[in-house]
């Protein structure tokens, strides 16, 4: 199994247990990427509220994806928090 570091809790976990967020190579748009079909720079977050909140608050996700603005993906992540 591929091990990836969560941007919220900084623990290594299986990539299958995490959300993959990718900044597309050509357009620079940011997507939730569950199928891993979008190519570009990616970061991972555990599938729990605390890690998502921590990654948004600490701006580690923003730094990992090397972007200035997370508004494209922030609402999707907040929806995941509400649903869980």
C-alpha cells in the first residue's frame, strides 16, 4: 500500500484511507481527485473532520499545493465535514 502524509495530522497512512486533492498541471485548477486520474501536484488529508479543519486552518494544504487561494476546493472540503 502507498503511504502518504496527511496535511492535517501529519501522520503517514494508506493513501486509500485519505482524500486526494490535486492542482491540475495545465490549468492550475484544484480538484478532489478520488480516482487519481487528474495529473498534477497533489496533497492528502485524512477522511475526518479534525484533519480537514486543521489543514485549512494551518494552511498546510495551501502550501503543499503551492497555491495562493483555496476557495476553489474549500467549499467542497467544508461540505465533506458537514456530511460526516
